[in-house]
């Protein structure tokens, strides 16, 4: 299972605190992080993070590409809701990809803690990702099988 760790500038200290608090859990998984966030996590913990570009320089898009290729299973994105972000379209695209590929995304500390504790309890596991299109087709196939078997 691979986890993406992203934090806006005003949330980086919170992300570091989160990583320190849950280091024992996080070290069991593959970690990916955008530029400065990944560097700070590695500098301030014993976690190994695969660093990508800074968010505004394409890092959010790189995480998105990993979601599409089914290489990310959970995103922890501590967003700063009070500061406008120049790369807001990239952020919205990343969130949209999480929705399309059914990848859980935590956008604040409370939801991050819920997900990390669920992961620790074995309630959140790597699964085959389905796009909405695939899910729709799967539903149609199931309905056709039901109709065929029941003669409806």
C-alpha cells in the first residue's frame, strides 16, 4: 500500500507532527510526498519518502498520475482552507481523481487520523481500483445476469 503525503505551507508543521505521531504506522507503507513536504518529513522523522516536485510545480499532478496508474492507495492532503492557492485547479483535479478512482483522501487532520487508525486496524486495505465507468459497466453486467436468471 502506498500513501501520498501533501501539505500546504501553513500546514507543513501539522503534517510533521502527524508523521511523528504515526511514524510507527507510516513506516510500514510506501510513502510519496510533494517537494518540501517530503523533504521535511525525511529531515524530521526516520521515514523514507519518494519525493516528487513541489505542488505548484507539478507535484500534485504527479500524485494524480500515480493515482491513475493505481500506485497510490491513500492520500493525506493537509490543505490550508484560509489561503488562496495559485495552483487551485491542480488541487481540484487531484481531489477529482481520488473520487474517480475511489482513493480515500483526507484533507484535514481529523480525517487523516481516522484513515491512519483504520489502516492500523486493518480496515483500510489495498484494493483493485475501479473508475466510475468500470463500476457502471459492472453494474449493468450484474443487472443483465439477474434479468437472465430470473426471466424478468
